[in-house]
């Protein structure tokens, strides 16, 4: 499973979404502070959307651990966000569960307030730690995913 995690994040750094989603089980559940909890194809759509809209996204990963059907990795995403092209360095701790040789559960853990302060400036710093902000951001992010069309 260590190789599966390496494949996933190497593909992310290369913007190779088809390889990334091939690492996912058909019934995958993805969760993070920005998108909330997503299942199956909507979870896969996150990566299409991120790679399409994050042309300058780079990902570095380390500290892969795997035991039985669970795993974890530390990774960093660098990119610019929004019209103002604010630089973001997002430090993420990810936990995985595996089934049938694929990722069935993928949970990204990071500080939404730190992310928001980088991505949105002082407003993100003030509001980023609130449940109101998280709910509003997840709603908006999911609407963007719903509208996003995948070219396959």
C-alpha cells in the first residue's frame, strides 16, 4: 500500500488525475475541511477540479506509514489561490483506509484557519476558524464541484 500512496502523490504533483483516481476504490470516501465529506465519483472530481484550477500546484510528500489496512502520509501543497494569486502552503496530514488494494477512505487534516489566512488574507484569518466559515466554504466548494465538467 506504500506504493499506492507514492503513486497517488507523485501523480498529483504531475497533475495526472487519471492515475490518481485509479488509486481510489469505486466506493471511496474523501473528507477535508474545504470540501467536507464526499463519496465515490464526487470524491474523484475534487482532484480533477484541483488540477484543472491549480495549474501551479506542486505536492511534496513524506513519512508514509502503512499497517494492515490503514496508512498515513504527510504532504505539502503549494499553489496560488484566487484572483489575487495569494501564495498558499498547505501542510496536510492524511489518513487512509484500504480495501481491495485501493484507497477506500481518504481524510485530509489541516488547519482551515491557517489555510484561509493564506488564501483569503485578513478576512480568512479572522473567520477561518469558525464553524460558520467552514459550512459556507464547504457549501460553495461543493457547488463548484457540481458545476465542474470532467473531460474524459
